[in-house]
C-alpha cells in the first residue's frame, strides 16, 4: 500500500480556487501567469545575488557561457552535490 503525501499549502489553495472545470484557454492562462510569476521571482533573486556579490557583466556572461557549453556536466555536479 502506498503512503499518500500531504498536499502542500499551494496545492490546497489551487484546489480551493479551481473547484470547477476551466476551459483549455483558462488553463493555459493560469499556467502562463504562474510561470511568469516564478520567472520574475527567480530573476529578482539572481539580480540580488549579482549585486550582493559584485559580479560584473563580463563575469556573468563567462559563467553563463560556460554553463551553457557544458550543461550536462554542470547538472551532474549539482545533482552530485545534493546527495
């Protein structure tokens, strides 16, 4: 028998808000709004980190380029560090 997990507060809120069926268009809009919200939060955190750590645009571009060139290896390192 599986162990059911408790819903997060976000999941509970969404269930309460959307207790009725939505159109496909409304579902796409909700996805878009949530994606935009979390992207804005991530962008703000990244900007805060860059400012607090005095990272130059040149350093940021070099790091970004390095990550993009070696994405698989970069993700492998992150996953290994979490274990």
